[in-house]
């Protein structure tokens, strides 16, 4: 089978990214402690090699969330490709010499465009197991960075992680965080429009990329509301030209 070339990822002017990886067909690729610890050890090892700061994370059964800080977004691709490649081989071996893809396409990444969004992202990541009814409180979940935040003894941090700018500086271990975000006076970005769609539908990005019907709705929303180009939508959502053409035809019917 000929491999279809992928569109290069293009990011806005930011140092912070919400990264999501998901098992193919929603398979429970992180269903036990051994698998989770293996993936986390790979992330920890190779993030140090490429100098990426892991701010927050949460490992779920069939997907995982990471909030990363990097001064060069190409490092993020290098990190995730390395980790996912090694983990896929490990997982296939542990599953009785399973063959085939382990992850759903490439990883998904969202640029964090302002401080408020960054704080909301930290909350969202840690609240995943609570919303999935796996635990009652964030601190009861073993496989997230929530307890790491509490253990940092940050004076103004509360149980639902309400942070101030000063709190976040401390979370970064007092390193020189440059807060390299988009100018809030810029015109609406595709990211903002997607965020509006998510709020309107009360869903998350995982649901969009896992459900073609919702994905079609999003594309139609972006075209009609903001006249966003199909090429920009493809780059932002990391979908191929062939997939886009099929969705465009369906939307016209």
C-alpha cells in the first residue's frame, strides 16, 4: 500500500500545546498499570532528550493527554513520533505478537493561545477521570499529574486548580516562562472557531475526530461562519486531502 504523504503541521505563535494520543478504533492501549508506566517512562525519557517541559498529563484507558511547553514545535513532533513508535512495538509484542497500527493516526495537538486557555487546559486534563466516572475526585486518580501540582506546595492553588499567573510561574519550577502567546487583538483564528463549536455542541476534540458526522458539521461550521479555507482546516485537524474531498462531497449532498 502506497503511503500518503502528510501535510506538515503549522502552529501559531505559542510555546504551549495540548497533545492527545488515542488508540486505534478506541482500543484500550493503556488498560493496565504496566502499559501506562511504560508509556510514561518513554515520555519522561525522551522529553528530557529534546528539552520539552511536561506541565500536566493524564493517562486514560484508550487515550492520553499531555500539556507540553517547547521553544521549537518541531521538537514536539520528534518526541511524539519517537515515543509512539517505540510504544507501538512494545504493545504489539506484549499483546501476543499483535500486528498493525496501535495509535489512531498521528497525535492531535492544540496550540494554547492565552493564559486563560492554558489554565482551563490544566483543569480539563486533570478532570478527565472524574468526568469519565472513574473516580470521584481528581486526587483519587493515580495516573495523572494532579498530585504533582498539590505536592509542589503552591500557596494559591486550590483543589480545583484555580491558578494565578504567579502560581503558574511556580508550577514551571521558577524557570523563565516567556508566555509566548498569540496577541489577543488578532482576528479570530481557526482554533478559536473550533473552540466555539466545541462549546456550542458541548463536546471535545476526541469526539470530533472519532465521529465523521460531527467532523462534517465542524467543517461546514468553519466554512459558513468564518470562510476558513479547506487547506487550513486540513492542517489544523490533521486530515488528508482524500478525507477532506470525501467530506466535502457529503456536505454538498
